[in-house]
């Protein structure tokens, strides 16, 4: 099976790296012939001379372009192969409208941890996708992380919780790093301490099945330092601020 990628930026490149562990053949077409050639060399895959040539040669067309450029790219193409889209906020119905087809369309929402083959990826399909094609699509998403089959109505929430949250988690790590710097640690030292702690805390939560509140209780001694810091975080509205950011992300995705 040949998988053709139109648009090969950060996300498509990460997905291709995962796919290179499989037997799938990969073909790409980026924003220009030169870019396609160069990226094909870097990624060790084949490239097509045009998007239309890619469509003709591929069995599945993966759209790796930004949502903003989808309408202009799709309006010039005749797509007659199943489509897999990763575009944030673009629904299956909208994709069918833009491609002017009744084709099988699969929608995924990966995150940038695909670069480490650790993406949390949501997947859904329209009514034209056979069970067999859907299984193949899940096989593809499993190559770069864990796949969650969810209803399309939940995609905007998933996008906020898994697609955008790496940026919010990075901001939290940056804030803790700055706090270390303020108190005399080098930025590198503080950064490494925080990253290791975030990683181990996630592993701790996942491995023993305890809830975040259980862990908070275990770390907070009566009258101790952690409870003092926790109360200060809530004084400055930490939980409300995080939930508000997720609300805003979902709202933005709904209006893309
Ligand atoms: N990055 C994430 O964390 C993330 C998470 C979830 C979903 N996504 C989705 O993944 C998709 C790609 O995002 P990204 O972050 O990988 O973006 P990106 O790095 O900007 O990649 C987009 C690629 O599309 C190319 N492109 C632009 N116009 C094109 C055209 N007319 N024909 C073919 N290729 C064209 C760009 O080339 P130029 O550089 O030359 O313009 C670039 O290589 C988006 O739909 C996004 O919503 C991304």
C-alpha cells in the first residue's frame, strides 16, 4: 500500500518517521517541487512531481497541510482516493465539501510527541470508510504512538487536551525553570530537574493507578512546604486558569 502525503511539515515528518518502521510505501508532495525533492531525500522516501501525480500513485492520501491552506489546495485537485486528514478543527463534513467527493475520509488528531513515537492520536471516520480501511488507518497511527477512537463531536476537546497541551505543559516547565533560576540554579540544572520530575510524576500516576489528588495528598505533609505552595497556586487561580485555557482552545477549534 502506498501512502501519499500532501504537505510535509513537522507533523507529517514525524508520522513518516513512524511509518518507516513498516512495509508501507511513502510518497510525498510538499509546497514546491524543490521542497518535495529535498524532504524526500532527508526522510528517505519517494516524491511526486505534483499533488495530482501523488493522488494517482497513492492508495491513501494524507493531508499534512495547515487548515488555513486546505481550501485553496483542495480546490485545484481531483481526489479519487481515500483521504486521511490531520487538520485541526476541520470536520469530516467540511473535508467532504472541500474535496467535492463522497470518498472515505478519516480524521486524526495527533500531537507533536509523534516525533518520539509517543503521540496520543484521536481517530474517527465517515460512513464511507470500511472496517478494513479503518483498521489500516489505526495501524498507521499506532506506528507513532497510542490511538484513541473517539466520536467526532469530542475532537475539539481532544485537540485541546492532547494536541495543544504539550505547549501548555512546556509553559508550565518553563515557569518552574524560571523559578529555579530566580532562586540561583542555572537554567540548565533547573530545566533538567523539572523535566525529570514531570516525566516521573506522569509515570508514577500511570503505573500505580492513583489519581492526581492521591499523589497530591502523599506529597503534602501537614503544615509543610507543599501545601503552602499549593494554596498559593490556587490563590493565583491555577486550576481556573488552566480550565479557561482549555475552554479557549476548544472554542477556537470550533471556529476554525
Ligand atoms: N504541529 C502540531 O503539533 C499539530 C498537532 C495536531 C495536528 N496538527 C495538524 O497537522 C497539520 C500540519 O501541521 P504542522 O505543524 O506539521 O505544520 P507545518 O510544519 O507548517 O507543515 C505544513 C507543511 O505544508 C506545506 N505546505 C504549505 N502549502 C502547501 C501546499 N500548497 N501544498 C503542499 N504543501 C504545502 C508547508 O510547506 P512551507 O513550509 O513551504 O509552507 C509545510 O511543509 C495541520 O493541519 C495541523 O492542524 C499539527
